[in-house]
């Protein structure tokens, strides 16, 4: 089994307009993770993280807490794929993508 994993998450609650994407970007970059984050028109935030298993799991726990001004009501996750990861901007290790 590889130590590296990819996870896709969707976070619901008060997670838009509160600095949540910037929080996720900063946390992911500090941890050396690859992936992306973006707002969704339904008010949720979607992200993909790739890296060492423990580091990705710690990142997901950070997303459950979010920044001070956010309120996370639900965090759904599934195993991610290389196709999920390839959505990030070319040349970026971690991207903030446009809203979908």
C-alpha cells in the first residue's frame, strides 16, 4: 500500500465569504500538499488533496474546523483520483479554482 493518497471533499455550512478558501490554500501549502479548492454555486466548498496519508488526514481535520469565522456543518469525503487532481491549474502544486 502506498503512503500517498488523494481525497476529494465537499464542505457545507458557513464556508463562503469567510476566508475559507484562503484558509484551505494556506493550510495545504504549509503541509506541502498538491490539489485545489473552489467555491460551488450551492454555497459549499470543494477541494482535492494529494500527499502522504497522515498529512492529508490532518488537512481534512483542519477543514472540519475551518477558519475562526467559518461554521462547518458537514464534510463529505471520498477517495480521489488522478483525474480529480488534474483539475488544478497547470504548473501549480495547489490552486484556487473558479466557482462552479
